[in-house]
């Protein structure tokens, strides 16, 4: 995202991160640590999620700091010592960050970001990391589901007016394009990210003219190459389609095509009737676009009914997450430096809910592929291990229960890649448009490696995320040692 739009103030954190940070500083506990970001469950009861937001996070992390005004504000709170405030004056991220590529398919329990830093830096970053990646991953996932439901059709993102504020709108448009949207109504996002902008008329255009036909003819005259008539202002079948055909006939005579849009009513019935009228009038090339509170479930149903729809305008449910208010990404300590042994030792969170127990240690994620290039499982392994292709291993369920499987991968991909080293990018930053196109292509390529059973909108198959035997044993050891 353009620099002027980034929030780079380190005050963009939860207040308790700062109170803890001062506590660490006073206790001289600023040792090296490793934090993981992972998520607990798939949104929308789906079979996959899409990782988005990491590139905007990297932009901010290279600039994240406290200004003089920020320090003055913290001093006004009356609980921070001057020595700690002096420490914050020079604060910036100096650690290392590993992550999946933006646009990657991701699954619960696996670390999608791994941060190596001192404890104070890593703690203050928590809110920033989750804010950038949770929301964009939610919207990219939602859009990918919509796109797949449409049989990879033309999806238009029309959600600016329903998004959660200006930043929500920009972030949502960015993430939606990664997820599969063909274009957006958000003109600023179109400029910034190189996303095609789309849109023709609203009901107010039609209502501003003496008649529906005059409104259609005026628009067609001004924009003959991009005319889509909105036909449900008054009566879709009684007048809308009839007037669209009259105005459209003049466009066709001039060598242009036209389309019509439905924004209300029984879309399956109306689209079929409108198609009949267009074909009867001799315009089989004229297309039908639809909108109005569309979801992936509605779109899939319309596709199954062979509704003659060429493109889909999706707003509210795409840019807000619809039935899901948030992505379940969390940020947990995985390892810390131990002064006694002068080494990094694993850390693990326990919970009365076993599903919330974390996986200890510094971990890599490997994606295993079969001989056909299809992804079969993701495996969490400690960083001093390797998972090699052509060698059979036994893998274990993250809940360390009885479930396990053996597999010999034809190929293996290490998913976590070093992105920041000592707080600096390891590769040159791509411009926004190039990066977004790359992230979009990453998703499309990875979707091709995922079996259709995982991509079902309803009741998808559950993709395996497993532990190596060494990591499973470490987790069991922690549980035995800490559970009385």
C-alpha cells in the first residue's frame, strides 16, 4: 500500500503490549524469542484459507517507530518511566521474519508467519501482525470461495459503501483481487493497485430522466462501448428488458454490444426470462450481469440451475466477511532464549480446551505433493529436521491423539521463506501493482494443486496438517511435564 496510507506509528498496538514491554525492560528480560502466527479454524466452514496482508505488513514493519509526539502521549499516561520512554525513542524492528508467500493456501495450526526478535519488539508487534493479516486473509478467502462457486467466472467487487471504513474498503479491495475478483467499483483502489474498475449506472440515473427509455438511450449515447442497462428500477419484465432491447438495438446497429443487470427479485427466474427476451429480439450476444446480496452459496445454486448469467457483482458479503466477522489468527510464543543453557528452548501454551494447546519450538512447514503434483498434506517440523521427497515418514495429528498416517512425497516445498533479515527486506520491494498480480497468480497456481474435495463450498474434505514424530514427541513431553 502507498506509504502515505500506512499507519507506521508504533502506538498502533494494544496498550497491554506496552505495559508488558515496560515490565520486560524493568526486569531486564529482553531476550531473543520466536513467535508464530497461525489460525485455529477455517472460516465459512471451508476447506482452505488464503494468506493475504503480509506485503502491507512488511511495508509497515520497515517504518514502524515512535515519534516524539507518540512518546509525549505515552508520558501523559503517567505509568511509563522516563528510562523506558527513552528506550522507545529508538525503537524499530530489528528482527527476522519468515512467512508463506502472499496468496498461498493456508490451513489451521500451521505457522504462517514466524518472527525472531527480542522480546519487547516481538511483543509490541502482535497487534500489527494480526491486524494486517487477519482481515485481508478473511476477505481473500471469501472471494476465492465466491470465484470457485461461479466456476471461475467474472466477479466484480462492489463493496466500497458497505466496507468497514476507508482502510477497510482499500484492504478489502486489495484482498478481493488476490482472491479472484476481476475488478472493483473502488476507483482509488483501481488506481493504486492496478485493478480494473467497473460500473455503469445506478437506479438514480434512471429515475433522474422523464422515462426509463430516455435514461437508457442517453447512457448508451455517452458510453456506447461500456453499456450495461440496469433493468429493475420499475418493472424488470414489464418495461426494463423491453426498453433495454430498444436502446440496445441502436448500439448493435452501430457495431457495439450491450448487457443488462438485475439487482433484485428472483434472479434464477428473471435471468432465464430476460435471456429469452434477448434471444427472441435477436441479441444472443447481449449478456446478463447480476448483483444484490450475493453469496457463494447463492451463486453456486444459480450455476447449478444453469442460470444464464455472465458476471456477478458482489459487495457486502465479499468485503465484510459475511457470516464470519473475523479470521481466527493468533500470535503465540514458540521459543525463548534460556540464559542457563545459552540456547533457544521451546515454549508451549496450555489450555483447558486441548484445541488451544500450541505446538512448541521453532518450526518449518512443508507441503507434500504426490506424483501428480497434487498437495496431500502440510507437515510441521522442527527447524533442525528435514522432510525429504522419496522417503516415507509417519506423521501425527496435531492433537497428539491416535490419528496418524504414512506418506512418501514425490516432491516437498518448504513454505516459510525469510522475508526480513535484521528488520530489512531480503528482496527488493515490488511496486503495488506487480506485487498484487504476483499474489493473485500464487493463489491460482496453488488452487490447481488442491483436490476438488477440499474446494467444495459445502462440507469440504479436511486437509491434513500433521506433526513429524520428533515434534509430536516434544509436544507429548511438554504435556506430561506440565499436566498433573
